[in-house]
């Protein structure tokens, strides 16, 4: 996880513990973050990663999370994954 | 042996068979890498091996074959042509599998040297291939995400997932081929699934390993805002998975066996040609499981599915695995039956009864006994094909190591041979084949061209029946054996003095003396002089013999001559004094009553018979066994000329009784020290006869051809 101004950069391979820490970290800082960038250097580790991004987007719809917005990822491990977040 | 140990023993045996088959199949596949049926066969073998290895805690083997299986699966799914260097990697992988299996069985902690290197190469190959194979990455970058489209057209999350799944099913149906099943799996994991150790991705990963294609749709509509969000609780309401896989319904269901019934739903999708696109049809065998699972059962299970299942069960019952120990016991019992039957047939008192019905019954009994004996014998007989096919690998490897182009011709692969012998035959044959290529064939193509031969050498491996024996011959069309060189070496090493008048076969037989090698250079393949004598010993243990025939400039043939079985021998019954002895017919060259003028007595060397210019030592059986028989002259008795490891000898007996197949019986510890006897047999009249070990009737050092 890397914080640079109002851009937060995350890695896709965050473990559950890291996601939990991130959850604690981000909750009070929602107002300061405009963009969340996700580096897809490796495969996802937990489905909770997509969940927390979806939660952040739901909380702050103007938050730019390109990874989430593209609605899908392709992994050599999991195949093609789509997520549907609106409603 | 406990149940667990028994199961493990079966696994080890099966694994051995799978690995042996892999070894053969991979060479065939290397020759024809477009044969995807064969690739499927290899994949299935590796897949079974993986499952079994992991089940029995052979984790290192399991780990390796798991990755190897992935690579094989990639190629069989994509039908992509396999690059030559990757074929090499496949062959090397089978070698590693063999080595790890040995490590696992012997509980050796150290991994084979090539293990990590090969595993790494496989992983890299897989990574390259899978990344390259990510479908439509570029195209998809330009495709509007489902979320945007759905928002635009006002679809709900559920509808959008449904649409995505339907589209995915249609795409997969379009590429579905025979042997692949299409499933839709809905995962509705409870909120506490993470705490129970389950993650949706875990199932995707496991399924993905067995899938040709897999696509999933995460429905995130129930995700809370961050103030209510809890990372360790799953807010994902449903994940729908579409998967194209060779797995059966039951195999797919196994992935979810630790979930609650309401947490998953598996639906088998019919291939495209069906009238309805999506119906649940389940193999009959899986119905028992379905009742407890949350999967709907439709009553319209097509008959064709039922029939297939039944056919499969029938074919599975066509073979049965039997412990060879039980077969041996059965064989022993048949041996006893044969003896009892012979006893009845030759019993004088019974023969005196003049009753046609009794005679007929005895005759019938004799025929049935013979038939049973033949059938039980056939149970132990297996085709030599597998052993021959193994040689393809040996030839391939030796050819690569020596840089010599070699064609292998296999003939008579269907010739059947006793299972016990098959097991012991591999090593000697491997040595002979390596020898044929390394030393038999010319050093380079130029030498062959100069000799008017094709650049590629030919090695022919042949099996056939000859005079009640099995002959396995390995011939090369190489430079042949230089007899002068063999004799020179033999004199140098003191094996012979140089005064002997040796026949060609005796000269060639010198090559099988311990420590004898004519190779100018020692390679890691052959030339150390420790091979052919071991080959000879191994063959002799099988009650066989090995002959070498060679023509300089034309090639060499090694012939292994084996009895049909180790349990029965074809013997010549001879009488000496009051005793009956059996000489294995395989060793007998001829028998005759000599004329007085061809028998000679040499001072301190004993008696000899001069036969076609050759002086053959006479061995009096009565002397060997200290029999109280009347001493007669050789020309008054019979000489049975036999071939031994040290040359021919003439065994002097009183009478030839006949020729008979006898069941070999071991003699027990007390008589084991008598080297001149290899076993005993019960004759038809109930008498016991000793089987002669002709090689021990005269010490090897006594070889003297005058």
C-alpha cells in the first residue's frame, strides 16, 4: 500500500490481514482520497479485496477506482472474473 | 499387512505401472507430437498419479506432477503444437517423476538433482503459456464493462449477472468438444465463510486447475458502505461460475464437499445441440450424492446417459488384478495335480484293470489336467511388448548421448513370456541395447558411409519361439566384433593362454567374462567390462543362456534363450546306476554312444571324447554323485553333450530314459549346498529325480580344449 498525495496505490495480492489493516486505515481517511490505483502485478489473494473496493466506491461514488470500474480481471489462476457492483 | 498398507502397496504398484507407461508414451509422443489422443492418455496417467501421490503423502511427487499436469493440460486443451525443446522438457519430466518416485519409496530426503530445475522450467513454461493464452485481453480493453452497460440499460445486479452467465454459457457451448462438460456453479457462501477458511477465490483456483475455461461473476450488490463493512465477513451475495472441464459431476462436487448444502448449486449444462439450452442432467452414478446436495434433479434424465454408465461398468469388470503370490500357489497346486494325474496314468495296478470306461476316464482326466495346466500357465504369461517399448527410450537416450542416428526395429512384441522373467529381463536388455549402439555401431556417419551402409544405424530387437524356448535377439548392423582384438585382450588379461583352439562362439563368449572389455575408451554407457558378465549371470539365473554371433563389418547379434517358464522345464531324463536325473533340454546339444577310438584319456586331465575335431571332457555322473554303480567304459554308456558356461562337456550316463516336462521343486536348505543340483522333480511314478545344474558339473577353471 502506498499513499501519494490523494492517490492510494494498492496491490492485488493483499492478504486478509492486510485488508483488515487497510480497512482500519481507510475508514477515517475517506475524505482525503480521490483515486485508488491497483497494481495488478500478481493474482488476487482474497475476494475481500474486491469487496472492500466495492464498499469504498459505494461509500464515495466519485472515488476513482479504475480497477473496480473496469468490472473484470483475467487471472491465469482464477480465469476471467467479473464483478457487478451497481444498485 | 494393515488395510492402509495394502492400499498403499496397490498404489505403489499402480504408480509403477503408470510411470512405466508414461515412459513409453512420452517417447511415442515425441515421435508424433500431433497425436493429441496420446497426449490425453499421458495427461490421464499424470492426473491419476497426482491424486494417488497426494493421497498417500508423497507430496514431492504430488507437487511435481501437479505442475506437469498443468502444462500437459494446457497443450491438450489448446491443441497448440509443442515446441521441440518443450518435448525434451516433457521427456525430462518423466525422468524426474521416476527419480522422485524412487526417493519417495526409499524415504530419501534429498530431492533428485534435476527436480528443482525441471519444476522451474515447467512453471516458467506454464506462466508463459497462460499469459499468452489470456483470451481477448486486448479486445476486452476496449469493451465496455458490464457495470456501465447495465447502468445504461437499467438492469439490476441480478439480471446483469444472469445475462453475463448466459452469454458465457453460449460462448463456451460454441467451443465445447467431446470429453468436456459445461457446468454452472452458484456459490452462496455464508457471511462467516472466511472464518471457516473458505474464500470464493479458493474454489475458483481449484476448479481452474481442472478447467479448459472458467469464468465467474461476483454479485456485489449486498456490499455495505465502509462504515458497516467488515473485511472478515463476506458481503458477496453470490458468485456464479461457468466452467468447461473434463471433470464429471461427482468430481466437481468433491470441490464443495466441505460446504453446507445451501452454499452451492451445480448445474450440468447440455451441449449446444440440445433443444433446451440449460437443463440439469446428472450421471446416474451421482444420483446418490445429489439427494443430499442442493442440486435439482430433473426426471428427464436421458436413457443414453444410463446406457453409457452401464457400459462403463461392464468394461471395468473385464480385468482383475491378482497377487502373483496367489498365482504361484495356484501354479504349485496344478503341479501337484499333474503329478497325481501322471501317477494314475502310469500306475501299473490301475493299468491292469481291463475296463474301457476307466481307461477313458483316465484319458479324459489327463486331457483336462493338461488344459488346466496350459491355462494356468497362460495366466503368468505376458507379452514382451512393454519391455520392448521401454527399449525405445533406451535407444533414444543412447542415440542422443553418442550422437549416432539409430533406427530401432521391434519384431515379435506379442511373444508371451513368464511374468517373473519379464521383470528380470529389462536390465540385461538395456545393457545389450546400449552396447549395440555405443560399441556395435560405427563411431560416425563417415565410417558407415565408407562401409556402404546408411548413415543411420539399425538395431533390431526380436522375440520368437524356437524349439520350446523363447529367443530374444538384439542385432545391430554395425562393425561387428573383431575376433583378433578379443583374443588379444583375453590373452593380455590371462583369461586364455593363446594355445586354445576356440570356436567363434567361444571367442565371442570371452566378452562375457568378468572384467573383460575390448572398448578403447570407457564411456558412461558401456566399456567398463562389468556389464556383459552381469548380463550373462542375470540370464543364467533365469535358467537361460546368451549367445553372441557376429560378422566383422556386418554386425552383431546377441541372442538370449530362455525357457518358457521358470516353474516347468523341459528335461531329458537319464539313468545312472539306479538313479534318474534330469538334464535341462535347453543345454543339451546331442547325445550318442561313442566309438572306442574317439575316447581318449589324457594324463592328469581325465577322459575326453573327440567330436568333429573338438576334444570334449567327459564327466561321469556316477563319479560326481559317488554312486555305487558298476564302472563301465564310455563307449558302453551314453554321452550327453551339453553346453555350459565354460564350454561343452559330455555327461556320461547309463541310459536315456526319455524327455518330459517337469514341475521344478526346490530342495530345501539341506541340499542347497549341492551346486551340481538345481532342483528336484516328482516323476509320474512318484519317484523323485534331481535336476542337474550342468554349469557346475565342471569348474570353469578346468576349461581345456586340447
